[in-house]
């Protein structure tokens, strides 16, 4: 048990070190299509009855993701540039090892007026991941460039994955907002 704890702790520390070393790119996003094609805003949205954690679990059950860990505490501000005070709830899953770009975030804001700020923070996060992988692993860099950003009412979904899995995750996310 102690060895498992130490291995997990070492993985987290290494991930933090690699993330810190990746630097920022000033929030630049080279893919203009992501802004217009992946963002969907609707005025009247039926609120899901599930928590963001329950939504995440259901979504991840539709694919075979690599090992992911839930983002906690101060990492929200460090990696996603978000103030937790703006959020009602969130669940963010990031890769356990720094050889994959796969990330999935479901964020619910307290006030819909804060959705654009969350979208901008996510675009900055996507840019950071792109910068980190642009000279490292080309397939992962392509995944990061083709991220999905979907907004439904007070909810924002962010997905970095290969396109087939990303599409499955977006489709599953959409089911939580289906009219009843």
C-alpha cells in the first residue's frame, strides 16, 4: 500500500514538474476553427440532473481513455487559469503521465455571464498543451490542436482526444441536455 501511494505521489510530482516546465504561449490558439465550430451556445438549455462528476463518469464509460487523474485544488488556477469562486462545480480529468494529451473537463459556472471567461481560460489551457507537445509527440500535438469546446447554458465541455473519441464524448455530453 505504501509503495502504491509513493508511486502515485511520484507520478503527480513529475506531472507537475513537466507542466511547469512547458511554459505558456500567451493564450494563442492557432486553430481558428476551434472557436467557431466547437463552441455552441444556446439560450434555453435544460439543466442536467447529474453532477459534473456523474456526467464525466458516464462519458468516460463510452471510450477507453488512458490513465487519467482528477484535477484538484490549486491546480485549477495553475493549469486552467480559473478562479474556483466562479464555478458551481467542475470535474477535470488530466493524463497521469505526460505522454498523452487526453483531457476532459466539465465546468459549470455559477453565473452564465462568466461562461466567456471560462472559454478563454480553456483556450489558454489548450494552447499550453499544444505548446508542450508541438515538438514532442506529433500525434498528441494534433489531438491538442483539434480540441473540442462545447458550451450548453452554464456548462462548458473541453475535450482533447483523438477525433473519434472526442466525438463520442461530445455526443454523450449532448445527451445530458436532451429535452424531456
